[in-house]
C-alpha cells in the first residue's frame, strides 16, 4: 500500500468531496476535514478517529477559517495535500447573499476562504516531502466552454466591485447581480489563485504542483448536493434540466466517478511542480476524458492574478483583525 498521506480537505461532507474522502479513508490516508456541520460529517464519514479529524469551520466566516488555520499551524504537522474543494452556487436567486463579513457568499466560500487557508498553510505543505495543492475549479470559468457559454459569462473586469470591499455583489462592480455569473467568476478566481500561488512560490525559489481541475457536470440523484439551492428556487426547471442533461443526453458524470478523479489527483505521483489544469472533457453521450486542458485567457492573466490575490489578502487581513462575529 502507498504510504498514508495527510490530507486537509474542504467540502468533504457531500458530493464529490464526500466520495473522495470515503475512498481516501478506505485506503488508509489521514484526513482533516474542515466542515460547517460536524454532525453531518459524523453521519457521512464516521466518528473522529486518529485517521479522521473534524475541524468545525464555516467557510462563510473568515474568523472561523482563521481559527482553523491557527489550529493547524499550532499542530505543525506537514500536509501532503490540501484539497480546496468546497463550493456553492445559488443560480436562479434574485438577491445576493452575504458571508459573516458581508462578502457575497459565492465569492466568500469558493475563493476567499480558500485563499486564506492555502496561504496560511503553505509552510506546512512545503514541509511535506511531496506536498501539493488541489483546487476544484470548473470549465464554466471559460466563456468559450459549453457550460461557460450559457448565461452571463465569467469576467472580472478590473475588480472594481471587489475593491469596494464588503457589500459588493459582483466582482467586476458593473454587472447587475447574477448568481450564476457570480459562480462562474468564483471559479475563474480559483484558477487565478492557483496561477498566483505558482508565481509566488517561484519568487520564493520554491515549487509545488498546484493542480486545478474540473470534474464535469455532476447532478446527483440525492435531494442535496450542488444544485440544492437552485432546486429550491426553481424545482421544475431543475428537474427538467437534470432529466435532459443527465438521463437523456448523458452529459453528466456520477459523483463516484468525479470523487475517484479527485482521489487520483491527490495520490498520483506524476505531477511536476507548477500549474496544472485538467478537465473531464465530454467527448460524446456518456463519454468523458480527463485531460490537461487550456484555461481561458483571463484565467492565464498573471497581472490580474496578482491583483486579485492582493485585493483578497487585504480583505482577509481586515476581517481577521476584527473580533470574531463583527462584520
Ligand atoms: N456538481 C457539479 O456539476 C460541479 C461542476 C464543476 C465544479 N464543481 C465543483 O465541485 C466542488 C464540489 O461540488 P459538489 O458537486 O460536490 O457539491 P456539493 O455536493 O454541494 O458539496 C459542496 C461541499 O461544500 C461544502 N460547503 C458549502 N458551503 C460551505 C461553507 N459555508 N462552509 C463549509 N463547507 C461548505 C458543503 O458542505 P455541507 O455538506 O455542509 O453542505 C459540501 O461539503 C465545488 O467546488 C463545485 O464548484 C461541481
């Protein structure tokens, strides 16, 4: 058996991350799961053991994210893989929702919390023999992709909304609120975060594989999962979408398949240091191929990556310097 790895993971209580976590546990790896609902985590992954640690953390609250980082830094144990997989979208909703610090929720959870985690834990990842960063992104970041072409495209403009600070609804500061675009934007931000991490590491004369990936469209049959919020807003529309995309056209992959792809990224040894983007590309009904893929041009813009990272860092520093619970 492969040497047990120490994996820190978000989004392991549902969907893709849950299936990956179950496989990793069965393979003997050690998991630290950041979860907002420890009861749900116990129901799905089992009670904590030396192999499974649960760290209650609502990613929509930067104070809690900061506390989790501080705890892991105090533990001072090398991290073989950090897996930034948690994600949400609430497409169909008319009103923006906000995190504890007043940041639009999709951006707060999908991007800001993950930037704080990976930045704070980077020394522990670098301390591992073959540490790596894995970020679950999505093809919808790319306006030229099948999913990215539907609705308002991803695009961050000059980050004017983000630069205004708490209360912004859209990162570009000029689009009307659109929850679907907010999700696409957050996934574009995930890729830019990976680009900036690679640049930053190179600047420090250090290297790590920073692996971003897109699982393909995953529509679980269970009542929860990725489309739960959209289903609440538009149950009929979502039922028709699932029927057509999953059952008739067979455009989707199962959560189990997507979870296995994530496990492979965590444990495979073929990754060279630097940036990687792999996508589970649809080749025909029911046929996908997981392969290295080009990102959109905007997701390769290193100047934008640097500016996004710096703006997020200021927001994080500001939020974490305030007493817990104040916005
Ligand atoms: N499904 C797709 O078609 C698809 C396609 C491309 C990319 N992705 C990406 O794949 C990743 C996993 O998605 P999925 O399909 O597995 O969705 P999912 O079943 O809804 O799982 C999302 C996970 O994120 C966690 N999460 C959400 N908000 C959180 C918060 N505030 N604090 C802590 N944890 C939070 C959820 O925790 P709870 O269990 O507590 O809710 C859950 O564990 C996401 O990054 C998503 O963007 C999905």
